[in-house]
């Protein structure tokens, strides 16, 4: 007879994984449910998309992570709904009962209801999508070399929508690919007319960062040859052309949508429990109206005096909410529980080699030193020594050679069971 409290965590992202780690080998039974079998380090997806690092360097199988754990189990399953009246989580394959439930399902790309955009443009919210971008962009050049006549009609342009850190980092990396790698891989093609275009609804890139970071990142993008279209809103995309609100259009077969996210909400809660598709939680991350259901990370909406509009959807918030909640769960009395508040530790973005912008609470800096700082911090955050070394090696290799050898086009192939 199981006497330990049973805790189900939906989602093994930054928040869910940290909570499982905080509860590791404690007197609780923990089951992590995720629709993919690995934890994903999203901040480096853009390097997978540009063929700079291997997906396996930033993806960590849950079964390996929990191999040594005495109280944590993992199940690969897509959660469909929650039956809170009966304390049950429902998936296609099974049902899981719980004493406490933690929702840590994060976000998905927000196409703002535009189905055409959703079906034709690429999001970058999981490893598979990052690999799909890499495959698609590389396939564009492979097709063009066969159909030479198309190379000047603009369809090969790479258009990135959204000038937050993800959009800016992607634009920088693709423009370096254009300069340093593509001419060597495709020596008979002229890449002068290939444009890397960053479409932004704001006047400056990195609108969430300091004015210094915005100014510098705009300058860096210009130096790299990225075409920055400010104050423009994408209204549609038909697979060949991107349509802008101003009436202009841009030819492109490669459109990456980095212009917003929305919560991965699980069915089973009334509408009143949500604000902007995030579960409303109190300062202990408890979902409004429920005694034993919690939400952490991107999917949680917590108002505090310091953050009256909710916390930013960043890894730091996810990790620290999970730590705080885990520690609270381990306290003997609820009266000892500690409220969560986010201590902003700053933000940063890199724009190609040798260029980065860093805003820390006490100092802001840009340029070469910021780039080293960015690399060091990301290496430190990556799980496992093997992956740190692999990434470090790849970075050094491409630094000195201005190249990488990670441009495989590997698309999953459905097994054909039909007997021929
Ligand atoms: C491209 C990109 C770059 C980023 N760069 C940075 C950065 O540089 N710095 C920074 O601080 N933040 C960055 N972020 C944001 C950061 O990644 C998120 O804030 C963080 O991942 C949130 O953690 P989370 O645990 O809430 O959600 P996630 O890490 O998204 O994890 C959610 C997990 O839930 C699983 N899941 C979802 N729905 C279900 C379901 N129904 N059933 C089962 N499993 C489910 C998913 O598979 C996933 O594993 C970036 C995000 C992206 C997409």
C-alpha cells in the first residue's frame, strides 16, 4: 500500500524538470508526464535551425535524467484533459490519479488564429521544429541548384517575423551562414541577392531590452547585412509571399515565426481560471479555485506588486518558481510556505559572432566581451558535461574554420508497410 504523497507533473521543461529535481529522493512519489521523451534547452534551438549544433547536444532523455532516482518515474504521453473532481489526469493511453497535480506545460507558437500562416510558416518551440527549419532551408538551396532559373526571384529569402531575442539571434546566425558557409557549399550559386529579412512591429529590435541594447543590436544587424523592417506587421503568408499591413509583400519560401507564444492549456478548467491563456495562480503557484492543483513556469500567471501584469515568460522564472514550490512541498507545515517573487537577473542576446548585448541589473554592456559572457553562461546552463564539451567543441570548430559540418537533411520517414 502506497503511503507516499503522489505528485504528477505535466511537462518536463525548465519548470517541471527543476521541480522533479528538487523532490528527487524525497518521501514523495513523483511521476513526470511529457509528450516528448527529452528535456529541451530552447535558448539554443536557433543554432540547431542554422546547423551550428546537433539537436542531441541540447536534448536530454528523461529516462537518462531519472535513471538514478528512487522516487521519480517518467511516462511518455500527451495529456488531453484533467478531471479535477476525481483527481485524474487523462491521456490517450492511460489515466493517472494524483494527490497533487502540477501543470508545467509551457507555451506554443502563437499564430494569432491565422491558419494559413500556421500551416506555411515555421514555429520554433520544440526540437522537431528546429530540425524542420534546418531541413527546409537547406532543401531550398538544393532545389535551387537544380532549377537555376528560380534563384533570383526572391523565393529563397529567409524571413524571420518578430525581433525579440529569438528573431534577432536567428537573423544573425542565418546571415553568417549566408556569408561564410553557403558560398563554400554551393560554389556555383551567387548569394548576393539572398536576403535575410527581420520583420518587426516595433521600431527597434529587442524591444524588451534596454535602449542601449536596442541601438547596438540594430547596428549589429546592419553590419551583418540583415534587412530590418521596422514598424511592419505580417498579415498573411501563402507559402510564396509574406503580406504586410503596409501593403508591401516579400517573396519567400522560408518564413520563421518568432512573433509570440501562447500557453499550452490543458482541457478541464473553466475559462475564469485563465488570463491570456495562462493559469491564474496565487503567490504559492496554486491554481485559483483548486486546493491541490498548481501551475509553474510559462503557463502560470502570477500577479505580484513588482509584476502586476504577471512575470516574463523566461527560463529563470520557470526554474525559480519550481524550486520555491518544491521547497514548500517539503516543509512540514503550510504556515512555513514562502511566497514566490522573481529577482530579475537580466537578459542577453547574441547577434552573430563577436557581437552580443547584455543587460544585467547592475551593468549593461555590448560587443565582444558580451559575446564571451553569453557563451559562458549558455555553456554553464546546458545539462551534462558531455553536452557542454560537445557544444564547446562545435563552437570552437566553427569559430576557427568559419564552418560547421552539421548540415544533414534528415527527415523522418514513415515505414511503408504495404507489401510491394
Ligand atoms: C526559441 C526559444 C528561445 C528562448 N530563449 C530564451 C533565453 O535565451 N532565455 C530565457 O530565459 N528564456 C528563453 N526562452 C523561454 C524559455 O525557454 C521558457 O521560458 C521556458 O522554457 C519555460 O519553461 P516551462 O517549463 O514553463 O515550459 P517548457 O520549457 O516549454 O516545457 C514545457 C514542457 O511541457 C510539455 N508539454 C506541453 N504540453 C503537454 C501536454 N499536453 N502533455 C504532455 N506534455 C506537454 C512539453 O513537451 C515541454 O517539455 C526561449 C524560448 C524559445 C522557444
